């Protein structure tokens, strides 16, 4: 059975739906749980020139606050809460490998056709991971 689960979250409104699934799987496996959220880097032009403050820094601060709340909700120590900056797939797989993860859990919007083939994060993780990946289908928006 699984011993170390990584919950890859985008910290959006879908997170609440996924939390219930993660809690159930964790209770069945008694596995250690780690969390990861990736902030995609913003394009490399100068924000100071545009009169915009440090947007990436604000995104990181918001992510830290949200991750702290999620960590409390799931009983995950700060040392097991990872916030990364970079390409989402690459960073999630890096954390999984470095932490010895044997199951990655992430959400999937269940897109069809070209959008499924061309680029969901869940699909990229599924094909790049060296461990099992569970993609939880998120409820359709109404």
C-alpha cells in the first residue's frame, strides 16, 4: 500500500472537493501526506516599468497563506508543504522524486478532444511520474 502521498493542488475552489478524497485515501492507507503548489513564473518583462508592484511576490504570499490553511486542515507539517516556482509539471515531479512519493493525487477537469491531448497538467504528471498517479475528476461547472 502507499506510504507517502503527494497532493498536488492549485489552491483554487476545487481544492475543497479534492480534500475530502485525499482524507479518505489517507485514512485507508495511513500514509504520510505532503502538499505541493506551483506558482508559474510570469513573463520576463519589467513590472516596475509598467508601474505594477511585485505580482509574483504577491502570488507567493497568497499561496503560502492558502497552503498554511490547507496544511492545518489536513494535519500536514510545514516541512511537508512545498511551494515551488517554475513549470508546474517539472516542479511537481521534482518534489515527488525528492520526497520518495509513491502516489501523486491531483485534480482533472475532464476536458475532451484537443484540450485533453495538448496540455492538461494532470496528463503531463501522469506520463512523467515514476510513481502511481490518481487524477480525481472535478465536478463539472454549472
